[in-house]
């Protein structure tokens, strides 16, 4: 059963990437055009941390081999098809903003 778990105070700046460990999961919080997105930190290619990636629009590019992921859906974007990783997707999480706090649905 899923429940809302407090993750952080809402001090996120636009387009900054903040890594927070929530209930044992490493989750990146990113504010883009005022909205907050939550996405897993682990790249499905070779497990590099996406925290060190570069945000270009809504696409977070992994710093290791440049795979891109849409921060809204976790879907792989613009890096073609891969035989070794059939479903190269990153987990995304619903978030709730209330009273200056960000919670995530786990
Ligand atoms: S580990 Fe992320 S692209 Fe290779």
C-alpha cells in the first residue's frame, strides 16, 4: 500500500537538482517551470547517478554516456533502442506540495 512520505522542505530553486534519500530510495527533486518532479537517481544503463546529469528542457541527460530521460515520465528520450536494456526507464514518483513541504508517494 502506498503512502505519502515527507521528503524535504520546499527550498528547490528552478532547474536545480536535489538528491534526497527517502525511505531508503535515492530520489532527485527538480523544479521545472514552477512544477516539482521526482525521479530516481539511478541510470538504467550502467547505474551512474543521474544527479550529476545535465537538464536540458525536460530531459535529464546522464553524465556517463549521455542517455536522456524525461523527468515527467522517466521515459528514455532520443537515445535510440538498446539491446542490453529492453526498457530503459527511470522510476518517477508523485509528489505533494503542502505548507512548504514536499512529500512523495511511495
Ligand atoms: S550509465 Fe547512464 S548513460 Fe550509461
